[in-house]
C-alpha cells in the first residue's frame, strides 16, 4: 500500500457511549416473520413434532446451532436434532440430499427421521428449490439467516432475515447467531415457561459475541452491545467448552477481548470443519463435562496446527504454479488450484496470496463428489461477487456468493480450465477502486504516552471491529532496541523500543512480510494499535503493528 498519512477525526476527544442492554437491544418482534416463526415452533413443541436445526459449518453457524439447541433444552423440548453439513462434500446451506434424509433416511446415513420442521440458522435464504422440495415431502421450513436475500424469497413458513427489503428491523448487520438470539428472545418472551428465569437468555451472549466477531459484521449499535455483554459472560467462565479452549490457548478468561476471539477462539472453532467436521466444535460448545471439553479443545488445537501446516503446503505449491507461469503483471486476477488442495483452507490461502501479490486471488480444489470448489479474496480493488457475476454468474458457476472482499464458488469439473480467462476479462470490463489510499490515524503518540491509562480509556470505545475500528496511532522516528522473529517458521515479528525513561515497549506484527528485514539501531515510523496481552496469564502493554516504514 502506498502511504499517505493524515490525521483523522478526533474520535478520542468525544466521550464514549457505554452499551446499555435495555437501550441498545431491540425487540425481536420487529423482525419480519418473527411472530410466524414463534407460532410454528410452539405448534411443533405442543404436538411433539420432530424438529431439525440446520446450521452452517463456520464460527457463526455452529454457535447459532448450539444457541437454539440450548433454548430447546431449557424449555424441556427434546424431540429435535441438529444437522451441520460437511464442508468438504456438501453444499453450503440446505441441500436436496439432506432434506431427503430427513424425510426418508437410509439406515446409518445420519438422517433425522420423520422431521416435520426444519429451522435454518445462518443459512437458507437463497435455497428456494430446497425449501420447495421440503414442502413437497411434508416438511415445513423456518429460515433464520443474515445473508442478502434474493428478489424472490424461498416459500418458507417464516423467513427471518434483517436484510429482507420489507423488514424494518433497526439493525441490518446481525450475524447468524445474532438472528438466532433474537429468535431465542422471542420464544422466551412469548412463551410461558415457569422454569426460565427472567433474563436467562443473556447467558447465551458468549455465543453471540463469538460469532459476531468471527463473522466480522459491523461492530456498531446493537452488535457492539451484544458483543460487550457477551465478553462479560465469557469472563464469567460458565461454558465449559470455551473455558477449556481458553485454557489450551493459555488465555485468561477474565480478560478475553474481541482480539482473542478473532485471532484465537474463532479460528479453533473453524478448524473443526476445515480439517474434519463442524460437529466437533458443536460438541465443545454444548459440553457440560469438563473432561470431555478439555479433550475436544486439545483436539481442535491440534486440528488448527494441522490447518496452518496445510496452508503452508498449499502456499508453497501455489507460489510455484504462479512462478511457472512467468510474467503475471498483465493478470488482473490470479487463479490457482490443484485437485488435491484442501478445501478447508482455500480462503486462508487466498488471503495470504493477496498479501503477497496485491491482486484479487481465486483458489480452487476438488471435493469428494468431483466438483470444483473455491474461495476468493479481493485486494480492495474489486467486489469479488460482482466479478463472478460478470464472469458468467449462474450460467457458468454452479453456485457463488459472498461479500465485497471475500467469496466462494463451485463449478462442474472441467470448467476450471477457463476460470482465469473469464475472470480476467470480467476484471478488465469492471470499474476498479483505487487501492492506494490515504490512511487516517486517530492520534500521534510518543512512546512516553503509551500507558495503561491510555489503554483503559481506549477500551471504553470498544468492542472494536468493522465500522468501529481500533484507534490507530502514528509514532515516528522510533529507534529499534531489539528484533525477534517468532512463531512457527518465524512468521511473526517483534520489535522493542525504549522511551525516554528506558521503559521497554514491544511492538508485534503477525504474519509479517519476510522481505522486510530490520536491524538494531534502525529508525522506523509506525502505524499501530495499542493492546494489552494476557497470553500465558501475563499482562503486557504493547503496540500491534498495522504498517511500518524505515526512516530514510
């Protein structure tokens, strides 16, 4: 990125607004179709109909599944099952194959026999044909989702999605677990459950915080409040699975922040589906057995280690394939893939390639059904969903979707041969944004001003995330007193500086560009966030490097 550094708005000069549950958390019945969803669920409970909670396999869908399953258990309803697709061999969202299992399962196939109601969480909003099939087979469907709906909604009993065009819910940016929480609120508000304590649903906010951070939705208004109170619940250490995961990662539960979720807890939840099956993460979140929770947490950490190794292996292969192509300057989009690339780490691989080549990247592999599956990431110059639409849309891709910066796609085997040509032609035809942009910092700092008091003041503006970014500080002409590369393969950088009193202040850069080499005594300018690490239960105030340049 080309640097142009400017002072931004004086955010820190304005008093922070501390989240307030009663003020910031909206009435769930403001969501379109929420009343219909609650009515149909109560009918299923009354008639003891078989219900299947159908979740996505990521760190939003799995907590959403666990949240709704917990609520059913609370109200004494036990005739339900959960179904989370296999990331490697099943499509995202509802599938005809899964629905047929629910209606008429084959022995040993894991079906949920005689299902009469499917409730989706974090998926389903585009699954019109699958909902029609379910209806034909006598299964009602309630969709709860947060993704962008199509022009024509699926013919479900209820479609609860804040992004519906006809929905006036104040917060359009709930994650999937956030929508599931609104359903839980509505069920407990409308139902007459003597065994449920007033406000008991708040104990589920640790799951909402986990998903809100992991899914990177806007950290504003209601989402900020949900995460704020969710972090408080996390600190109470009530969920054995998350407590076990914190122990394995040597995190202090009483000081877990959104950073710990984003960089530590969330990736471990995701590692289950990337390297095996998401049911393992679901079991962790639902477990009340400390011994079992400890075992699953250790297994997930092992899977995450394997995931990192898998990413490194695929990166090596991808870089070799790109280098063998020779000159790539004329390629607006990089496309790389091999049939044996592990599908669970394609998105992570694409992100690392974007960092290196500064171009949009599409990475593909082949699943167990012989279908090409891929992930894509943007460098900020193009909306990848628009790019795929321009490259052929549904006429070329079996399926595609995502957000501005990230997406996924599937293709019949054989069509991947023309993927690069199609995407590069589309890229040339679409308007691009300027990637080199001005960076606005919140405040210029000296090392002497890097204090615990400043950190405590900053935390009042959190939790931080998209649209409520961490304050960015500009520190200039710092002399390096120590340099260290650490982590597996020396992926991370630690620099140390001394202020005028001799106090040592560390600065950390994760997954740092190895092409930049620093030496003792060099002077640098830093863009950095301020954070307090509690790794291995030791508090340490430090700078998190956002960008760095050597002083000429």
